[in-house]
C-alpha cells in the first residue's frame, strides 16, 4: 500500500530541489513599493522604472498612477511623482531620453496616448487605434512598433491582428499579424526584428480565451511577418526580454495555472531550450539593465498581485 508514495516523494523532492536551485540563482531585492501587475516598466539612467499598474484590495481592483524608480547601487525604491491619470496594460520602451509610454487603460477607457515617465505627461494621439490595451511591441531605432491587443482589459473578444508603427511623422499601418487576433503575448526586439510569442486568442463559440503557442517575427524593412517554431506550451501573459543579439528569455504567464517555467529562444537556430525558471509563478515584468535581468511583481493568483522583486545575471541565464 505504501509503494505509490515512494515515486510521489521522489517527485516532490525533485520539484523542491529544482525550486531551491532556481532561487539560489536569483537574488532577492527590496520589494516593490506595493503589490503591482500590469505596470509599464523599463529602465532609464541606470535605474529601473515602473509606471502605474494595478493591484487588488478587499476584492476591489485598484488602478495605479505612481512613477517609481529603483537604484541598484543603494537598493532603494523612490517615488518620483504621479501620472495625470492611472495607467496600466500599455507598453514601456527604454530609451536614452526617458522611459517612453504608449497606450494602456486607466480602468475606464483606452488611453490613446504617448508619454514620458520622467516628464509625467500623457499626450493624446487621436490617430492611434482603440486597441491599445494588452498589446505587444518594441522600439526599433526611433520608431515604436505595436501589434495585437484590445480596447479594454475585460474585452477579450475585441482582440486584433492589426500592426502599426509610430514615430514623429505619425502612425503607419503595417502588414497584419498572420496568426489569429491576439493579446497578452510576449514581445522582444533583436536586431531589426520584432519577435512575438504566445498570448491568447478568443473562441467566439465558447466565449473563452484560448492560449496559443504560435510565434512570429516582423521585419519592418520588408513589412513582412515570418513564422517561427511554436513554443512547447500554449501560454498567455508571458514575458520576454532580449539577452543578447541571438537569444531571448521567455518566462512566466498562465496555462492551466500560473507558471514560473522559462525557455531561451535561439534566434539563429529557431529553437527553444529550457532555462532557469522564474523565482515565483506569475505574469511578471522583466527588464534587462546592464548585466542583469530584473523580475518584478505581477499577477500571481486570480485577483492578486505580488510585490516580489529579484534579479539574476544574464550570464546565469545563458549557461
């Protein structure tokens, strides 16, 4: 009668050992100023920057407007100011001039805006589409590229395939994403291409989100999407960060439950390999700054956000 317990115990021991090994590689840092997920994040001037986001308290969802920075040298979070309105589920682009902000929601409406975290300004961009929430994108040169998304975080049926670029001269419609309309996908830039992984489609008949494992890369020069090898597990809410000119770290998200699993995508080989998992299971924010990748907050349970904060050397992820 006790025989089945032996392999179960071994599996539990192995799971704990793997978790301990991953945690040993991640360095725990002071927690975020408050639990937060859906923030617009990046880095500027040698500091991590997070803008807005959401959290839950007493069954109520809070939409946040604060701008916070973290300086690795003194390991202190500092509040800089508040944005003129709450903002979440948009894009943050690390740029030499500032952390650039694009789209998102304030909890009441789509923010068809472009802004600067340091300046604390949100400038209306009337030409932007309404699908500026839960979108994916990246900065290539001075031009912002974005694709997918919806008009409201609660409107999963409103996902799109549309892709655009935005720069000083205005908005340009690009070739549509060739897969199904989507949101909550991971995205990263390598060289002059935008890579998009996973996310969720919408099953209109079942009226449910459906996770996808599809992946594509977009060439602005050719205005063409190319299909990549699919990921092993359909996942939404995952996050990607570029490690170097040939590798992308893709981690976290939601499958049947929240996951900490991670892979590294080899751009040249079009292949994935298992990587050091996240220090906790969640839809996290990932930022590469200097020689480290930082893992910030995120949705770790339904109607829950975490304030956890870790970092790991890029070299550890590439082993």
